[in-house]
C-alpha cells in the first residue's frame, strides 16, 4: 500500500501545489520522485513526531495542505495531544497518514503495532478516519481525503496486501462499499481485513450460509444509514478489523446499536458529545450543556423506563 | 490558536514560517513562550527543526522570569545556560531586559542578523514586577487579588493616584 501511496501522492502533487509532505524520517527512497518533482514541498522532520504534527497545523493555517507520514503508533498515539489541540480543535486540513497499521509490522514487536489508534483518534471531534483495504481503495481515499475541508487520518498498510479491486472503485467517504451480495449473514470489514473477510465468506458459503461482505473504509463518520438497513436485513452481523476490540470499528458499531434501538436495549449511555465546546464556563455549566446533570439524566432514564415497561406489557 | 497546553506554540509558529517560505511570502512569525514551557520536549524538537531548514523568519521570545507553577525554574529542570542552549541548537540568541522596550526594539531592528538562522530572544523578567507584595512571591501564580490588594497594586504601578 505504501508504494501506491507514494505514487498517487506524487501524481496529485504535480497538479496541486498546496500539497506539502512531511515525513518522520522513514520511507527511504520511497519519496524520491516526489522530492525530485516538488523539491520545496518535502520535509524530513526527523524522529520528532510531536513537532511534526504541530508544524503541519501551522502550515495548514497558512492555506497549504500538509500530509504527515510515519509509522502508525508514532504518528498517532505518540503525538495525540498535538493532533487534538493543534489540528482537530482548529479544524485545519491536515492529512495524518499512519503506515504499517494494525499488525502490518508484526515481526518488529509491539512498539510498532497499532491496535489502539482508532480508539484514541475516534474520540477527537471533527477527524475523519479512513482505512483502505487495498492499494486501489487507498488511491481513491487519498484523493478524496485531500479535498476535505478538515483533518483526516488515513490508516494504511505496508506492502504485499492482496489486491481485491481490479480497478479504482467508486468509493465515497462515509459510505460503506458492498463487495459481495448475500442474504443470511453480513461481514463488515475495515482496512486490510477485507481479503480475510471474503475468505471467511467463502467458508460460510460452503456450509450454505449466504454471506454479504462490505468494506467499511470509513470508520468515522460511521455510515449509520447503511447499518440501519443491514441490521434490519440480517440476523448475524460481524465486524472485522486489525485493531483492539476496545474502541475500534466494532466498538463504534456496538455503540450505534446500543443508541439506536432504545426499545430493545437495557443500556443507556451518558457522556460528553463528539464536539469541542466553543462556550466555556464552570464545570457545572459544561455538564448542563452536555445533559450530564442528575435532573436531565433522571428524566431520560424515566422516559426510557416507561417506554420499556409499556413495551413489555 | 489555543496555547493552554505548553510546548505547542513554537512548533505551530515554525510551521507557519515554513509555509511562508514555501509560498514566498515575506512575513515573519513571532512566538512568545515561557521559561517553564521550555520543560516540554517538543520545544527542543522544534528548536532543532527551524535551523535545519534555515528558517530565519522565526523569532522566539522567552519570558524568562525564573519561576514556574510550583517552584524556581532552575531547580525544577536545569534551564541555564538558556541563551547558550539556543545558540548550541543553531539559533541566533540574544539576552535582553524584558522590561526595557528600548532593548527589545533594538534586537527587533537587527534581525535577522544571521541569514538562515532563527532568532531566540531571552527576555529576563521579574514575576510580579512593580508590585511590592507580588514580586518574588510565586503564590501569585495562582492568587487573584482582592479589592484592597488590587487598589494597592494599581497605585504602585502608577495606574491610579
């Protein structure tokens, strides 16, 4: 995937002189063509990811479109506060690219694995999260991410991922993409799990279980319209990702299901919403603004309880 | 931008300065920091970046009042020799009396004195300067003056008679 990234970015940079590539001292020779064609738009920022993230924010504030590139944990969780305060809060169009995501760097040990990045970044308001399944998905998502008005995180693999699409698919950010039709169970895959999801489908079909498969290349914003449709159609839906069960794509679908059918669930969730506060006051002021007061929560719970009791009788 | 969390401003400012070079715009970027802020590792990441890319359109001013939230800066993390540190990192560093506008303006009029080098200005200051009961008392990092103290401070500063 990283070769496709370098190739696609090189093409895009030739026609868009706002693109600036920042690298965290990786990609030896990978960007030679980019450096040659756009010598004043490539900067090796060294092994200093916190600085790189904030630099990108400053560059974007001046109307350019910076892309930060290094191995996923170093470009995400290491500099999380810089992403939160300098990029997301200011909603500047920085593209954060994590390479070798999930278990792609398995043999290098846990320091190079990233199974927490989606969980951490998904809680930051205004950040689009994209996980392409193969080189073709990567090309189209990269192109579209660089047209977004705000920040995005592109979680890519390393090298040797199986090709799933024969040509560049017509993906739309925020919309799941159907790879295969089926009618019994539905597999929702994000990132490089898609090939394995398709294989799983083949196994299931051998047991006469008709399987539908989707690429959920966008984890945030979640395609809730599609989920609505799929949860109505299928009795079993499985999510697949190279990421922790805590806070990742599966969690985000689980949160949605818990919030979706209040008449069917016993769980209610209270917390802060997915946006930064733009009016500041006391702690109580913010709690009221977010509905985190005993009165508000009691009211909601009472409503739910009444509804549930009615449903049961 | 929001600089409530320390150690972000220098990097963001340097990013803006880099954009200025890419866009061939002649603006300069001034970043005001505190001495306590220099505890943050990201400051020194940024300090190595700017001279490596010859960003002589960057001016960092450090308010060096020798105190931070809960102690004397020198005792918390070894800051001195602060100007030498910036020089060693590849910056053109100056030391001024931070309460003396003439000295500050004099440095401003010289820069960039070294082509290709960013400028660091270490502005020596006194925390609570001009208010007898605040000078040298770090409790005023947190305290809010009451009405009586406010009047006294204003008198000492010559804001009221």
